[in-house]
C-alpha cells in the first residue's frame, strides 16, 4: 500500500497521459523510444511516482532501464525514481521508490540522530547531500523538514518521528496536507560538500 494517496487523483489513465507527454519529440531525443513500454513493466508505485514528477517537472534528463533522474528540478538537487521497491514500515508499510536530495551540510555529530529518526533519510558528507527516499514528494518534503529540525534542535528524534506519523495519519484520514508536506521550510546550502584533509602517509 502506498504511503500517501496521490496529491492529484492519479489513475492508470493519468499515468498513461503523463507518459505520452514525456514522449514528445524533444523528450524522445533524450530517452529510449520504448520508454513507455519500459515503464509499464515497473511496479505501480514507481509508475505513479514517475507520472507525478513528469507532470510537475517535465521529462527526466536521464533514463535507463531501471532509473529515471531529474537534475535541479524545483527545490531538488536531483530526483531519482527506481524500478526497485524497497519495503519500509515507518510510519506505515509502503515501498520506497523515489529519492530526492538537496545540498545540505549535516554536522558529523548529527548522523546518528538522523539514522535513528528515519533510515530512509541519508547523508553524503563528502558531496554535502541530504536525501529522503519514499514513494511521494510530499513525504520527502516532510522527512527533510523534520531532519532539518533535528539538526537545528527544534525537534528530538522521538518528537520528529511522532510529528511524521501524525502528519501521515491526518493525510490518509482526510487528505489534510501538513505544511511540512508542501515545500521545504528551510534553504538548501550550496557548496556544502566536505573535502576532509589528507592523512599523513607513513611507511
């Protein structure tokens, strides 16, 4: 079961419509001619995510048999949708298929807290990327807004997990979208990579 309902009612016909848009001549130059057939073989969660992102951001810049990727789409440094579903049970069972990342320098001493908060929130310190992986963009907004709150001490790990679960429960119950699900409430941090320093080379 998908973690969230589609923000705009999405049916298989809507998925097909989005794929037709993606098959426009300009897009066809950037992806295999059989893209529509390829996506039909993907899990429905990945098809729905692809339709949502193509409708919002246009065609992806990169296409492979197992992955679609957008770069610098909206607030994101990248969006990547995989044809492989990773089962995730927090806050309710759902498949993770869409990763979205931003430039963000996570202090090294906050890594454990973020890992305890949500295993689908990941950090690449060298590149300076904070990312979330779920099946809907709203859930990724929520995950990263709360991750930023943990880093900036507005939330503890426990309170962030509670907030996340309540926001998803309200959305599933009545379609009420928490403000943290609608956009990022902080600014990404360009040039946030950590180069580290050379180690002494001793024989």
